[in-house]
């Protein structure tokens, strides 16, 4: 019996289940904040970072010193809406719900999941954790020593509480290098955990679980070309004005790393820098070690590979559906905190699409690194 899909509720439910099961990077980050958002791009909430308290030592005399809790917040905003709009064929319009899920919903959710994971890996996680990089920028990790260096940086940062396991997103090249290391296979076999090999999830090494993801590649630095120089002397603090960029307008992306002549410190952009008239003001970490000389040369580091090792609680994400439409059959499905909207629509005499029936799957997404010390960019 054919299904006219007058009520898309069942399709929306299946879409949420399929999307949840297809997510990789987004699936590793806890979804704690979805219900705090209104359904619109630009909505922002403040997310509390991990509280910090200092311990004191008592010598046997004198008063006890009060230890205050230091709290800080980061903004988590809905960035944009992701969607798949599909024009239904005559055959697809007669499918049962199960066949429709298999033939239409599943590939649509896989496409959405890949796009969400790409955005989270490239624009959120890699850029947010870029200030803590181990190895040499632009080289793929290939040995246990590279993994150990990432673990050490996480340990020194106190970025991974005891008992918590880190997650790792690896480029295909680094994943292939690690697959050739006997330690991964041996650990899985010792633990009797053959599923780690079957599913492509590496066995726990150094208190980490590592996943190869197609969305991981290389950081995009933005418009960094030119003979780039410091503009003006006596600059201090966490910002630096530069000029000499080839681009008269454009953007240098958050996470891009550089050095200034006369200073060996590697600085990392903590926000996108807008270029105007071949100049830009960079927001950076750490604080300038010394005031660079006017016209000191800026050298941008090679774009790093997006091998991200992180504490899942150090990041936040939101995937939330818009409200159902009133004018069309529309429903929101939710599964394990992930929600997606499914809407059916028909057009007549549309200049771009012609006559036809369509299905639209869409959701709002946002993400932010809320504790930069909770992650590392691992290089070779």
C-alpha cells in the first residue's frame, strides 16, 4: 500500500535516529545545551567552563586561607542551518515508510552528518585547540611517540580528569600510519575487544580512543599571503596589528599560528581576523612575550593536520530542529538529544524547480571549545 506522507511524523523520527547514528565528531561531544536555545540562527547562551580552586598548606599556626572558586564562561551560539532538500521521484512518493527511510532518509542523514562533522572538526575543534600543538606543524603523526607527546600535553594541561578517556579524530593518513603499529592491534586482542578493529575504532592507548574521520584534513589558514610585517612598535598584550597582506580584504582564520622576527614564541589566533586595506588586527594567545619591532617580519606556520585529541567535555555543541512549519506537513523528530525537522512541500510552475514534491530535512547547529586546555593538535 502506498504512503502519501500526509503526516511526516514517522519519517522525522527515523531521520533523527539515522542522523544520530551517522555522526562522528558531533557524536563524541555531549549534547547538554540543546533545550536552552530558541530556534534561530544567532541565538547565544553562556556555557560555564570547569571551575578551578587552589589548595593551600597550613604550617600549624595562623588562620586558614579561603580558597575561592574561579569560574569563567564561553559563548555558544547557533551558527547556521544545515539542510538537505530532495525532489521526490514518482517511485519515491509511493514508498512505504521503511523503504523511504532506506532510500531517502538514510543517505540524506549521512550527508548531513558528514557536513556537521566537517564543520565541527575544522571550524570548532581544530581551531579551538590549536594553541596546544605537539610535533611539527603540517606533518602527519605516525608513531607512538607522537601519541605520547599529545598525552603529555593533555596531562600537563590537566585537561583530562582522572578516569576520563580522551577522544581522538584522525586524518586518514595518520589513521593509516597508526593501523600499521602493532601496539593498537595487540591492545585490542589483549582486551578481547575485536570490535575495535571491525568498526575502525582503535583500541585504548594512553587513555585515548581514536577514530579516523573523513572530515579531518588540514587547517585552512585563510588569506595569509604577502610580505607580512608588524605595523607599529610598542605593541603589547594579546593583540597585534599587521600589514603587508596581499589581500585587501578577507579573513585570517582562528587557529592560525605564526611567529614574529626577534621572538621565538609561537602565537595562535583566538578569533578570526578581518583584513581591511591589507591590514589586520590579530587577537592572539599567549600574551606577547615582548614588543615586536615595527616592520618585524611575520612568518605564518604551515597549516597543521587536523588530528584532534580532546576531552569531550571541553567542547559544546548544539543540533536542534526549527519549529515545524504551519503551512506544510512538517514534524520534528528527536533521538538522544539530536533533533531534525522533516517537511514535505509541493510547488507548481516554479521557475527553478518546476512542478514537484519535495522533502526538506533541516536543523540548526552550533559549537564551541569551552576549555582550550582540554585538547591538543597532534602532529608528527
